[in-house]
C-alpha cells in the first residue's frame, strides 16, 4: 500500500447500486470501495441517468461543467456526493444525452452512444481541470470510456496540470467494442492523426476500444487467463494485433468478491444463514429454493442453478439438451434466472413447462433470487464459450455450491478441477465448447453426487475455503498505477509505448 493515498479518477458507464447492466457495475463499485478503504482519494464520474436521484444520494450541484466537443462547447450540470461504501461520485447531467432510456442504447438508439459516452469521457478531463481534482491516475472501464485515455494524451501536450497523470484502461469484455459510423468523429474532437487503422479507424468506422487500447498508458484485463486469451485470434475478437502490440503494458488481474455482500453467515436474503462448519442452513436454503420455484421437495436430488445473461457467449445452448435429458430421467432439478435472447428465454420457459416440478425459470433479474440460488443450489452452471472473469462461480463457491464450468478466462483461474482419485478440487471443469463435452461433465458431476457423497461434502468445504478478496486485486492494481504515474516520461519513450511482445499476465 502506498504511504500516501493516490488521487484516482474513475470514469465508467456503470457502478452498482447507481447503475448496473451487468458485472461491470459490480466490479467498478467494489474497486472504488476497496481502494477508498486502502486510503486513496478515489472518485468516479458517471452519467446521471434518469434512474439516479442526486438528492437521494446526498449529492450537491457543483454548477455548470463546460465540455469542449468537436469545435463547440457543450454544457452539463455536475453533481457530487458520497458513494455508498466509500469514495465520491460525480454525476454528469445532460438530459438530451442521459435522461431517456437505460444505460446503453439498443437498435436504432445505439448510434447515440457515440455521442453520449464521448461526452462522458471528455468531461472526465474537465472535472480534473475545472473542479480541482487533478488525479494521479485516470482509470477508464471498457469501450464506453475508452476515449478518456486518448483525450488525456491529447491534453497532456499543452496542459501542465495533467503532465503527470497516467491512464489505465480495464477491459472487462472485449466482445463489446463500441463500433460506430465515422460521422461521429468530428463531434469526438480528437486529432485526425488518431483516425487511422492503428488507432480508432476500423473498417471505415470508429472503434472506441481499439483506440483506447492504443492510447492508455497501461491496460488491465479482468483475469490472467483472459489477458492471454485476448492476445489470440479467437479471444481478441478482431483486436488481437493491437493487444499483442501492447502486451508489455497488459496485466491480468482477477476480479474479486465483495465479501460483505456475498457471505452465507450474514446474508439477509437467506431463509437461514450458515457456514462451512454447519451446513444445516444450506439445506434449509435448498428447500426454500425448491418451494419458490415450485419444485418437488427432494433433499436427495441435486438442484442445478443458473444465474446468467441468456446469450450464446454463456454457452447455455450447449447445456440445454443435456439438462433436458437429466430432468427427464429425474436425476436432477433445475432453477434458472436470467434474461437475454428471446429464443433462449423461450426455450427455458418451455423446459419449465415440460418438466413441471423439476425445473423452474424466472425471466428477469432479482438480487434476492440470485442470492437464494447461489445459496440453495447444489451445483452452479457456467458453461461459457468465453468468460472474461465471471463472478457467479466465485459467489457459488463461497456458498458451498459447486460450479460446473468451461476452462476459459476467469473460470479457468478460479475453479480447481475435481480429482476423483483424491477428492481434491472445488468444482467440475471441461475444455471443449461442445454439447458432448458439456453433457459428459454434467453427468460426471451428477454421478459424483450419487456415488461419492463424501467427495461432494469435501468439495464443498474446499470451495468455501477459497477466498477471492478485492484487497488482493487492488494491491496488484496499485502496482499498475505506480507504473503509469509521471505520464509525460512515458510519452517521451516514444515508440516503446506501443511496442513490446512480453506481457504481464500473472
């Protein structure tokens, strides 16, 4: 830990509980809270979406913020207040950009996100300059704020106050890159030399993440394995050459678990709390889960749980037919919570109707239901085709629910494969993203439940003993922060900024 706290400015599109569309919101919130607890002055800039009431947060208006955008100045209102759990939040208000709809645009409204999030990213630098918070490090997250490092690099050339501010870009999911038509370029207002195939230009359009990868002083990915995967053809989703070029500045840091929110000993959502020494509360949670999803009250049958976005990335199409076979045989029960592609939503609804009493589905999301599934299920399914980090498998292990996962990204980094010869491990891991491989591991896990119950009990104990603390992750992140401070010295290194072939993935 630094002897004196750093000044850190986060800029992000999500931060739980103010705005959340996925795991990004959880990760950003936990990072801010943990860094604040470690003595840093950490602040985050978010859009003031319609769902956020500044007054309810105790935020106060700081007045007008004037943001240069493409040859004009766009005004917004800036609010500032305490963030739940630690840190400070700035809210950027401008009704025509943030008041309507949700966090992200969809369909025809997606194109507006180029204007919305470039305004947010550029406003981060104006917060630093006009509101007396020049950070040691500007930390951007995923494509919505990937422009912020590029704006910082542009301003460092002529703004002495920013001369030593470094930038970090965290890649939470490279599949989403922020691709837009080139007609947004004038509005974005970056120099035209940035509009090249090595920077922001991508097949005639703009790619926010691609340009951010080139501009940031350092890049982190949300697990060590994911940092390696995005430097491959399959894992880079078109950006492999650009991640490879920056490999010397790329570090994989595993996300953590908020151990205050996800703790079976204190979780207020559970019908009965428990710990590794006394699992009677887990059985009570299983019975309550069966009742909530109208399943047969069977202690002897394993309950499989899914809490997921229903999308091909999550591999749920791979597991559908194997699950149907197990349900048809009466060897397992299933509970599902999630939403996403209509075809997958419909398929799981049909499964629940077909196997009434054995399967139940909630299309949508409830924090309470998510906690109850993690606590009450016996196994937790994450057969993802790719998974940058994943939090569900870590939550599950904390509650003694054994994950069944594919060896990709953070799933490979967190779940120790079961060894039948010794009983060691924390879950069940398969390699190939195929129906056959998924079906084989699913059946192996269920067979272990019935044939080796002592091993299941041992696996639970070992899973609950695992710790994925944010304190460990932030300690590694602090080292990345230290490496980018004094940013003009990095700029002076010239070509070495974009070079390097040896990455830091550990």
